[in-house]
C-alpha cells in the first residue's frame, strides 16, 4: 500500500509540473529523483515514474523574476550535474532517458502552456548550467559503463555531440580523457555506422575548440593509432557512400594532426607506411599487399584524400626515421612523375585545375623528402628533370595556370607557381652543400639557366612586383651562391652576366627593405650571391669594380643600417685584396663630399656607442687597461672556459664590425687620409692600435681565469704583469697621441683666429684711410684756402721728389696743366 501511495504521489508531481518546473522547485525535484533511484534498486516499479521525472528536466524551467536565473543557479547546476550521476544507474531506460533529456536542452521550442505568473528561462540557461555542473565530464566517464551496450553508447555519444558545441564542455571532456576514449570506438562493431560518425564528429570538435596539443597527446598512444588505422582502412576498403568518403577523409585529417606530434608512434603502428603507399601507389604502379583490392576514384572526395596523403608525406618527412619508408615505397620517383610540363588540358580523369593543384603539391612535398634521400634523388636524375621543367617555365609556349589552390597562388594565367616550387626543391637540396648535387647541377648548365630565370623574374617584376616573384629571385640567388662558392671556374661562368644582373639589386631603394613584401630577404640574398660568386675571382672582381660596384657598396654603407653594415664591410674587406678596389675606395665621395675613411670612422664611433665602450666627450680613451671592452663584457663574471670555447673578447670580433673596419684601414693606410677632422684623427689613433688592444684584452681574460682557479707561480705572474703593463702603456701612448692631436687642433684654431683678427683689423684700417681721404677731398672742394694749402703741399712734395743733380741740356716739364679748372 505504501508503494502504491508513493507511485500515485509521483504521478501527481509529474502531472503538476508537466509544463515545466519552476526554478524554486528544481532542487526538491532533484531530491525526489535521488529517492526514486534508491527505491528503484529495490523495486522495478519505480523505473517508469523516474523516467517521467527525468523528462521534466528536458522542459524549459519556469521563472517568476528575471533575477531567478541567477538566484537559483547553484541549485539548478547541482541538479543537472545529478543527472550525470544518475546515468550510472544500471537501467538502459534510465540511461537513454537522461540522454534524451540532455539533447532536449538544445531544443528551442517553447512549451504549449505556461504556469500562471511564470515565464520560461532563456534558451541557453540549461546549457550554461550544464557547463557549470560538469555534465560533459560525467558523461565521458560513464562511457566505461556501457562498453558492450551499443544502443546506450550511441545515445551517450549523441548527447556528447550536442554538449561538444561548447568550448567549456570540450575542455571538461578533454580533462576526462575523452579523445583517447572516443578514438578506441572508431573500430567498434556497429552496422549502422553511427559509432564512427559520432565519435569522429566529437573528436573534430575537441581538436577545434580546445588546446589541440592536449587532444593530440591523448590520441598519440599506440592503441589509439591502431584504432584510427583500422577505422580508416575499413572505410577505405568497404565504404561506398558519399558520407563514407567524407568520414574517411575526416579520419585522415585527424591522423595528419597526430602525425605532427613528434612523439606519436605513427611509424611503429604501421599507419605511416600505409599512408605513404596510398599516396604514391597510382604513380608507382607496383603491387602492394597493403592496398590490395583498392582502387582510387576521381571524385572530389578522392581528390581531397590525394591531397591529404601528400600532406601526410610532407609531415612525415620532418622525422629522419621515415627515410627508410620513403625509399622502400619509391616516394621520390612517384613525386618526380609530376615534374614535367603540363601540356594537356587534363590528366587521366583529373581536371586541368585538379592536376595542377596535385602537381604543385607534389613538387612542394618533394622539396622536403629529397633532403632525406639525396642518393635516391640523384639516381632518379631529379636535377635534370627539374632543370628541364624550369626551362619550360620560362619558355614562350602558351600555358594558362588556374592558380586556384594554396600552392597555385600568383600562378593564374602563367607558370610562376611551377617555377616557384621547382626552384624551392633545388634550394632545399643545394642547402645540404653536397658536392655531388652541386657538381651534377653545374655540369648540366644550371648557372646559365638560373641567370635566365633571374632575368625573366626581373622583367616580370617591372610589370608587377609580387611576393612570389621576389621569393623566386631570392631562391635563385641563394642557389647560385652555393654553386659558385669556393670554385673559381664557376665564378668565371657567373662573372659578367651575373654581375650585370646583381647590380640593379644593389641600387634598390632602401625604403623597399621595410615594405614587407620580401625585398629584405632578396637584398640579403643578392649580397650573399655577390660575396660567394664574385669575391675570389679576379675576372669577376675587375668587372664589378669597372661597373662601379665599390661605389654602390659604399653608398649602401653610408646608409648606416645596422643589419647591412656587417655583411657589406665583410665584402669590402675581401674585395680590397684587389688593388683596384682600394683605389676606388680612396676616390669615392658621398654626400657633402664625405670620404670612405670618414665614413668608416663614423661607423666605428656609432658601433662603440651602441656597445657601451667608455670614451670621454672628445673620444679619448678612458679605461687604459681595457680600452676596447664593451659594457656587456664588463658586466660578465670571470668564467674559466675550455680552450675549445672562445672567450667574450674573441666572440666580440665576429659579432662586432670593429675588426672589419680595422682590416679596411690596413688596406687604405692610416696616414694622409683625406677628409678627416681632428675628432676623426682621435678615433683613428684607437683604430690603428686595435690589434694591440685586442691582444691585451685576451691576455687580461687569460690572467683573470688563471687567478680565478689558482695562484700562478712567481715567474708566470711576473710575465702576466709585464704583458698587462705593455697593454696599459699602449693605451697611455695612444692617449698621448690623441691629446697631441687635440692640442694641435687648439693651436691651429688659435692661429686661424689670430689671422682672422688681423684681417679684420687691416680691413678696418683701410676703411679708416678711405674715410679720411674722402673727408680731405670734401674739405678741398668746400674751402678755397684749404685747396690752396693742399696745392702748396703738393708742389713741395713734387719738388722734394726731384733729383738734386741737374741734367745738362735736358727737357724741362711743367707740372701745371694748362686750362685746368677742376679740383683734384
């Protein structure tokens, strides 16, 4: 009788709240659920009312006030969390009903009737409460209870599908190891195919909505990879519907993400080999048991799978251990089958656009695979195929690229994309600095062909300069740098034609270096090419000097760009081994008639200012013991280093430009340099003794390291002190020279000032005499008596000037001018 009363009461409760539970009653209904659960364990009759009560939670909750949603949020979230705990009840009906209830959270339809005075809560309220209550985590954990119950498992997965639309729920699911749990279901027995579909859909959302690394790490176990592989193979071999093909590709994308994890045992699982074979079996045409009975179609999904397989091969190439798989499955020959002119509108059953996309993708992957299998690359005559392919790219035969794909960017209506990726393969391969590769390329005329490509790209850039054209030119210059480095004969092949191509790059507008298009990379590639392909070959050097290459380099140096100075100075140092280069440096003049010596001294001062080297206001040495030491060096503690490890003083030589400036002055000389001010002479005195100061600095480090670990013997200590004294005396001597220069400047300045003052004084005296003469003239013209007096004085002066000895019979000249009526 008590049981009947309870069941009757429960039916009344369900009837009362059939249009929704008010928020204030949610906690009470949750307690009733708990009590019913306990009763159900004893009596089966409570299963039905328990299901009816759970249905009530699927209806929108009712609120009287807008604030009720916040006021009752704790009780509601706890009640919804309790639903997750109820799913552990050993009843299929209860489990399924809870899942249906959760799915109904996402149903936005309003109930037909509302309680008087109540309004339904917002559509997202229960979803938010489910997030707060951790419902998603409970459901993931409950999957372990339904391992062998397919129907219940599918309902839980359906509920999780809805919950996984929220990032917060996804994070909770990942924390509960949902990724690895769901992955193991991919190869579960399910005739309907829903298990794979729902599991993969949730995995996708976990990878998209949470930290991808966390989810991928869960999928990177050997068990998960085996499950992923089996699920993929099943769809690959037995799938025939459109949705099967899409699901197959989805699993392949998930496998790709796992392959990006370097710790994933994808090679050990055998999945990597399967994917490699699938990616190349249509090109290799060799029977393989892994793909027996499989035939690749030409649908859009098959096209997408082909691209994904190429992508996986590119990802696997990051791991050197995959080289063996690539070699055994003939990946290089398969990818090289795409390195040929695309002359047909279509290839087999691929459209022209699809084939072009596959071609560009294959060549892109070839670049990363070739570096792992250089011997295989050479045995397949890959260099020859690439050079022929590049020759076709700059040819005049008509070809109109589609340019639709990522790899086809910039290639619409031309062959720019094909040229870009063909050069990229060569760049990757030559960057290994393998002599067999470089010799093979040079023997086939690669240098001349690369110069033709540079001309072609330069002409195209005049029409419209793009990032891809700049990349092509930079790659070609880099390849030439590697080919010609340390080989005089190849530099001679490059010389005249190559230098003519390089010079426009040196004339590039400096503002373009900061355009963001890639001019910066192109410019440095040009400088690197100049260094590698010209320096060391007198024919090339003479031609560069003849074409005013030294002037162009000095013009660039005069910009005083920090990132340019080091490499340009390095080029000039090596170029100055040629006597003609030194002469051109001497006659160069920059803005305001600046000389090369003055420019180098300015760069020295700027470098010392950046490094924090101590100098006084006139540029005179302050620290006699360590005149070259930077602020960084002075901050470092004494660290005993092994002989194989360079100290700070040695490292500074390669990192700073001061050593290069000193080397250039050794070529130019330190005497009779034009265009230097006294301040420049003060700095030049330091530069002239740079090597002495550097030797003293190294000895200072040696002495400090020795004293840090033990006390030297008396004779050694005496020698160390003597070396330190010599270094300090050198500093004192240089300071004396600098002081003399400044003193001479002061004396010269005083002499010039005195000379100027005397010139001013003489000018003033002359002006006074002119004024007095003018006053006398005015007096004579205005006063007759003064005029007569002046006349008399004039006659006396004339008479006094005559010789006292009389000349016999000589002519007599009158001093008066007849009929003169003017005053003089």
